[in-house]
């Protein structure tokens, strides 16, 4: 004699209640400018880009050097510096 198969019933978990748009937590990111865009606008023709290389005054330069020079010019003009990296602040 064979026994009938055992069937288990597992109720599904109830879905969380849907919040109205006014109850939802919304994060509004602060619009930070792209540091390289700031460098281009500040340094003008002194700044250049090639594939995988940044240029400052026609010479290859690392991002830290470019941003420190950008911040030096911004500071001299009395404008706020780009402070995404503390090493860039002059």
C-alpha cells in the first residue's frame, strides 16, 4: 500500500504597506560640480585632457596637482575651493 504524498502549505509573507509619496523618505543629493569641469573652467587653456592623461601647462599631471592649481587660482580670485579631497585645499 502506498501512502499519499505529504503536502505542506506555507503562507507567503505579507508585502509591506505601500507608502504614499508624502510619506516616503526622499533623498535629494547636493549637486556637486565635477572637479575636472571646475578645473577646465578655471584654468582654461592651461588644462587639457588626453585619453588616460591630464595635462597642466602642456605637461602630464596627476589629478592632485591639477586640483591644487585650480584651488590656488580660485583662492586668489576669492572664490570657494573644491574640497572633495582635503589634499586639494590650499
